[in-house]
C-alpha cells in the first residue's frame, strides 16, 4: 500500500460514484482511502432520488480528525480529493481546513461536483446554486493542484460556451487564472469534426482530455465514453489523479495514469437497468486470474 487520500464528497447508495468510487479507485491503484462525508445520496443506476447534506461543522470535524491522525502537517504521501460539497456552508468548512494545512504542501485535487443525474428524468442537473459555485471558485480553486471539471461544469464555471479546442484552452487558462495550478478538462463524448478547429459533435469516435499547466499543455485521446450511460467518471478520474500524486507522481504522469485507468475500468463495466457503473477492480481481477493460471 502506497499513498493515502482523504476524499470529501457524497456517499452514493448504489456504490457507483462519489465516495464509493473514490475508495475503489484508490484501492485499485495501491493506495489507502479515508473519507469525510459531505452528503448522503439515495441513488441507483437510474439517478439520484434525493440528496441530504450534512452539517458543515461535522464535515469539518471529519476532515480535521483524519488529518490530525495522519500528522498531515508533516506527512508525505498524502493527497486530498474534493468532490461534491452541495452548499456554500460546506464549501466554506472544507476551505477552512485546507487553509489551515496550506503550508503542509498536501496536493489537493478538486472535482467540482456541480452536476448530478436526476432519477426523475434520467438527465444531468445542476446541484449547486450560483452563490455556491462562486464560493467554490473563490475558496477552493486557489488550493487546487489539479482541477478536473467536465465540459458542462467548465461552461458553468467560466460562463463561456466551449465549442472547439481553442475554447478549451481559453477556459482552462481562465480557471488557472482563478488559482488552480493545473486543469484537466474532460471533453466527454464531444470531439472535433474536421480537425482541431472543428465544431463539437455527438456520437464521435474519441474522447478528448486537455491538461493545462504552467509549463504547457497535453492533449490525450481515448475511445468514446458516454457520460449519460456511465456512472462515476468524474469521481474516478479525480481520485486516480489524487492517489497518483500521493504516490509521488508529477501532474502530467498522474493525469495520464488516471485517464488510462478510467477507460480501462469503463471498458470492463457491466450492463445494469440504468447507467453502467465502472468496474474499478478490473486490474485486481486480472492479476488474480493470472496468478491462478486461468488467464
């Protein structure tokens, strides 16, 4: 076991996203996961029926006792992943703890967690109000080693429409200007028609990721992923980046590893009545089969 991750976010009752996806991801990549629950979601593969936020003081207490137990002010091999925080009170509570430990140099990965799936219409909906989003940008971006927004979250955070790679670059620069050291922007099912300057089209044959850092950018291409039919994509990507940073990787290496893990786990996902949960344990399962001589 190498590397510890404290992840803050919602508990998902169907186990496909949120803290459950984080724990599975960190464990699959050889790390140890610790949690602070921000909210509890009554959720299945078809969507969220209800989400109940916890008291901000209790979210803060969960973080503090875990960090004190791990001597976070002096500990290496530790990262923090921030997911869905639901409201401004929780954002402020989490930011207050991060402020207290800012001198410890703990890498923080922020997955904005603005979008959730509604079980009423099986579509994505915005869970945070505008005030909470503004608080998120003001209090947490400044602490982010890596920010991992989806395409729609990027548009909500920047107020701009993202239609091509130039827009992606501009949006990433805007978010870095707000304080994030690096931005890993997920393009989902969108891709370019007719080259880099083309317009996004649905039903494409690739998924694009743009990693923007102070030293430059990297574009990763992967097979298509349909976010409407796959659960836990955002949580898994951010958690994989966090555990990789905790294990000593730099940001470009952590991003590349996280993207590869995400797509391998998605490729192994099983069909369900709703969207498909990722199979985070695919690597452990494959290793066990090889050890037993059955693969």
